[in-house]
């Protein structure tokens, strides 16, 4: 109860409860706020994950295009030197 009061007993509205007992309503309020914070964090992480997936897809496309250009250049050089093309 002392730790709970130290953490949650004083807010912008004043003091609530005491350091010897925990009121059920106080516990429910803290639990509700914790659930809200977890939901907010989950939404932020989902957004970040979506952004990272999009960025990764762009990197994959860029990598494939660069690889194609490199292979084309190597094949041009192979053709000029009469060497089997790269696949």
C-alpha cells in the first residue's frame, strides 16, 4: 500500500487514498490507465512496423533493380569478350 500510494497517491487533483490501504476504485483506475497506455503503445508499434515493412519493400525493389543493372553490364562485357553470360 505504501508503494502504491507513493506511485499513485498524488496527482494533479491532489492526494487520494492513504499509505495503509488500497481502495478498489483506485486499483481499477490505475489498471484502466495502464490498459490505455498499452493500447496506445500497441498502435504506435503497429504503425512503426507498417512503416518499416514499406521501407523494406522499397529497399528490396531498389536492390533488385541494381542487381539487374549489374548483371546487364556484366553480360555486355561478357558479350564483348565472347564469354558465357551471367545468370
